C-alpha cells in the first residue's frame, strides 16, 4: 500500500512537471473506467467520453495547481461526478427553457397563421366593397384616424364614420366566420 502511495506521488510529480508520457499513461490507466463511471450518470457513452476527455484535459491545464493532491484517482472521479451533475442540471434547465420557449413559439406561430388568414380574408372582402368604402377601409388598415381619412378624401369625419359603419355591416355578412377576429384588428 505504501509503495502504491509513493508511486502515485511520484507519478503526480511527473504530471505536475508536464511529463507527456505520464499524461498519456494517466489517460490509458483511467479513461475507460472514468467513461463507464460517467455513463452511469449520463446514460450516454458518447457524452461520457467527451466529458471524461474534458476532465483529463482540465487536469493537464491545472496540473501546476494540483501538486498537493492526496489522491489523483479520487480527484479524477470526483471531478467526473461533479461534471456529470453540472451537465445534468444544466441540461434539465435547458430542456425546461426549450419546452417553455417551444410552447411560446408554437402559440406565436399559430397566432401568426390565424392573423394572416384573417387579414387575407378581410382584404378579399374589402376588395369587393363599393369604391369609396374600400378606400376608407384600406386607409383604416394603414392605421389612419378618421380625421386623417376625412382630410385625405375631402369629406367630413361624420361621413367617414357613416361609410365605416356601412362597410362594417357588409364585412360582417361576408366574413361571418372571421368577423369577431376582424373586429379585433380594428
């Protein structure tokens, strides 16, 4: 047992000093068992392999700061376990976000489709209105106020309101399926 501790201390010293042969030996000695250990947490061997490679590489980058380790093997296993836990927690948060975001996107997409269908049906219905009323409704779609429409067409605001009221009655008949949604647009 004492020889094993001395060997590990010597090996750790070589690693800390940047001995690439010792690093290769570290990889050969622990890689497979660390991958199996990580795969138990992650249930994905490819992901476990990537994670273990990252841990071993991180050890190599931090080797000067790890000269006082009492057990390299323990450090590697604890690091792999912690990395797995962090990954799983991050993945859980990410999935929850994507689920919520996906639902919001689906709702937005559906509302966009409905809005486009209503708008198309409304445009088709407006196109068959009498010319003066049609012009007023296209100006309404451009978000013009009654005062602006009256000024542009050279009529009174009362006339705009009357044409608008008459046009709404015609549109309700033509858009019986869409009239509530069409009203919401205006």
